[in-house]
C-alpha cells in the first residue's frame, strides 16, 4: 500500500542569476512500513527530496502525495497540520532543547500539537512517553538534560521524540553522521526494531552504507535523478 508518491517532481533554486535544477523529474512510491534509504553523494538531491516529503519545501513542478493528499493543494495551516499528524523528524544534530530533560524533550511535540487534537488524555500521554523512553533504553536517564548524555543517548531521545505524536512516517536526515560507527549501528538496529514493532515508515537521507545495507527499499540518486530503485526480498 503506497503511503507516499512522488510524481515527476522538479525542484529549482536561484543561485544569484543562475537557476540550479536540484531535482529533475523524480518519480517513485513508498509503501507503508517501508524502511527506506534515499542514498547518493552530496548534491544528488536526497536532502531536497526529504524536505519536500516533510512539507518543509515545495516542488517547483510535479506532485508530492502523502496518504492520498496532494501537498500542492494545501495552504500553510494545512501543511503544518499534516506535519504534526503524519510526520516525525530525526536530525543529525539531534536538535534537543538544552533546558529540558529527556522526558520533557520527548513530551514537547505533544504540548505543541495539543492532546485534544491527538485524541489522548493526560494519563495516556504520560504512559506513552514513558513507554517510548523504555523502548529507546533511557529509563534511568529520563530526568537528565542533554548535556549529561552521550551522542548515542541524545539520538535515542530524538528518535523517541519523533515517534511521540504517533506519526505514520519518520524522516531521518543523516541520523548517524555525528555518531561513531558502533553507536550508529546500535541506533540503526533500534530504528529497525521500532519499524518492525510499530509499523512506522522510516525514510533516511544518508551516506551511511550500514543504513543502505539494512534498508528493505533503496533509492539511489545521482545529479537529481533516480539512478536505482529496488526492494530487497526476504
């Protein structure tokens, strides 16, 4: 079942008096519960595509369709609502709030989205945050602030925070770039477990061969075009 569809997507940028064509008519589909790697060298267009799927950027031409909704037809308010309800984000720089502890950082998107819009009570919210903290292995660290955590622990917080609004899709931009290889592998396996247990669709923009090798769907980009698009079979 397709959860995301890109149809002949083009993205152009102005660089001074020059127009740069970053994405050149890209089309592909992503299914629900995919664990997908969008791979390619720097400048291949992978982060640009991730930003358009995340409704952070809009295509110059073509369509980005999420859960049957053509995002070209949405205004700013509707795009914000779609991001809150359907999308979670994991960043390579973690983007944690320094003055908040682990529990508060994970809870924060729920406060922004408001419980009523998500249909959960305060007690359910607390149980869900605690469940995610346990899932990412930080139960003993939930009252610690980010400056007391290792890089791997910070990324675990970022993963739980991305999942807290129960998004159907999580977008991860180079999530292992600031981690050593062994910690990165642990984090990738954690995300794969969550993908398997919760059925969350994970989409990675990455150079990391470990993510590419574990992904069940790989899209390779080159100069803004799809060079390869394949799925692994069990």
